[in-house]
């Protein structure tokens, strides 16, 4: 669902801002335009990132605001607009410079932006990974975790390596100083010659440890059921690995109250199984906190979350032991035929559900409180097959989890998803397709 039909005035505003910034020699690297604010130094500062699909390359919009509610105005003229489909990340822990990171789609570069106390954005520095990988900055950033202000790991799943870097100084970290070259953490030992395609996104952390899964596929991206676990201890860069052969296409993660990690498959895996092409049902596998292997006692078939075997995808952290995922609605379920491909179902026919992560035989409960945006064409309260959430301290609501809803082409919505029984709308006025919401200060 790309945003091709935005109102002409919005399109012109964004395009002019992005192009104007790109030609401004004083800000040629940061793509800045008119500044938002200034904010009072005592105000909170939130970062909201979306993508406007006004061009084939996309335009990434970064909004800074000192409020986050239904009255908040997201002005495209004061957004930081980058004319390509960038990745976005903000360190979850210590972030003294109010920094955020953009991973470029057309190069292997990360940009580090810093925001001062009144909301002024400036480009702090860049790091170019092209000396060690050909991966795009977007893919690398979507597979990065920040362990501290001086250490982060980026999983290069295509080249099977983990790249360590300093996210403040924006320099590579040599993980083996006995050689002259800058060394990365090699994952060559987990390579599968018969499964040349790999994919990974959204790793997690377990204390001081970086934790990620990599799916392995055939040359035609056929689902093999093979998933590898990689864990790096940030204290000494030591590596641990494990594998399963009964659950593939997993990425992202949810955590229960004990910190155990759950990795779930996505829409294409569910569709392949529904059509009889895939041997593996949409699944969730688990890694217990503090361990170095998959928990062989746990395997969830997500189609058993409902009583009629509807397609299901994803798992993200909810409250306590509850997680959230997307389950295809009854209306969407009737749309699936042998000719259906995944992009046909990337329309608002998916519904948010909660379930007990710890119970591999759990059943799901549909979340209440989600409403359709005006002009939405899907089912009531539906969303596209994209599950995005996070958590932060809201200056009025306290500690919350949030969930994105996308059901129209012009705007995206954010819900307060803290209460699994019913969610409440924070705003439905974010221009473009939402990717991130967080608090910088």
C-alpha cells in the first residue's frame, strides 16, 4: 500500500522542501529545511518518522514535536525530509545527545542527527559501511541494536557478518586487533550452500547481549524452515549460534515479563502455507533469557490462535506476558485463492489481537478500540499487513506502548496499546506511512 494519491498541495509541499534542502549548500548533507519550534527547554521532544510515496524513491519525513495527541500538527514544511526510503533508529538506553539515525537506501551510509533542547536538528556525523559491506544503510539500520553510547552492532545478513561500530563517534570498531584490517564478526560457519538467500530485521537485546535471527531460503526464496540464532556478548564480542529447521521467515521479536524472546513469521509464510505451497505453518519460536539456544519445548502454530485457522503474522511486546499480532479478518480470509500473492493482502483487512506469549497453545483475543480512519476502504478497524510498535514515556500518559495503524493512503494513526483490552487513539493525522514514534527527551 504505497502512498501514491496524496493531496497535490501536500505533494508539492514535501517535494519542494526536500529538493530545496538538497540544493542548500549550508545543509547539503542533512536535507534540513525550516526548523520546527523553538521549543521550551523543559518541553519533551518526540520524533515521528513516516514515508511519503510521492516518488519511486519515496520521501522520508522526520517530524519533531513537543506534544503527541489528537491536536498535534505534523507540518511537512518543517519536517526533516530526505528524498529516499531511509531506515530510522533511536537508541533505547542512554542517549545524551538526543540522537537519531537514518540509514540510506541508495548507499551504505548511516547519518547521525542530534537535536538540541529547543528542537533544532543538525547532522552530527556519518559512517559509511561500504568498506566492509555492499548492504544498504536502510537494511543495516533495520538490523542494528545500540548496546551503549559507544557500541552498536549491525547484522549484515546478506554477507553473514556482524559489524561493530561506535554510534557516537561514528567509526567502525575492530573486533580483532591482531590483524591490520578492520575485522567484523564472521558468521561464515552458519552458511548453508543450498540455501543462498537470507533475511533478517529488527534484532533485540538480552541484557548486554545482541540477539537476532536469520532466515535461510532457497534460491527462489522458497521457505526451508531453517532459522539461525546469533548472539553476541557486547562485553567481549563472543559469538554463540543455534538453529531450528521447523520454523522459518521469522523476524522481529516480542518479550514476556521474564524477558524471554519470541520470534514470529510474517505474511508471506502464512500465505504459502494457506495455499499449500509451504510446509511450515506461520509460527513463533522462543529463546529463554540468558540462554544461547532456541527453546525446543516451545513452538506455536499461529493459525491455531483462531478457531478457523486464519492467517496470522508477527509478534510484538504487549503488557506482561501478552503479545500482539495481526490475524487476517474473516473478510480477508475469503479473499485468499491460489492466485493470491502477499501484496494483494497488504490492504486494511488485518486485525490486531492479543495472546499469551508463554502458552504455545494460546488462543487470541481481538483488540477493542481500533477504529477506521475516514475514507478507509478495508474492514472496520483494519490495518495493512505491517506491525509496528514500541514504547516510551509519554509526558501526559506515562509509560506506554504504542501501535501503528495504516488504513488509508494519506495518513497514519498511532494508538496507545498499553491496555490489551482496549486501545485509545493518540493521533490519526501523521502524513505518509508511519514507521517510528519515539521520545528523544
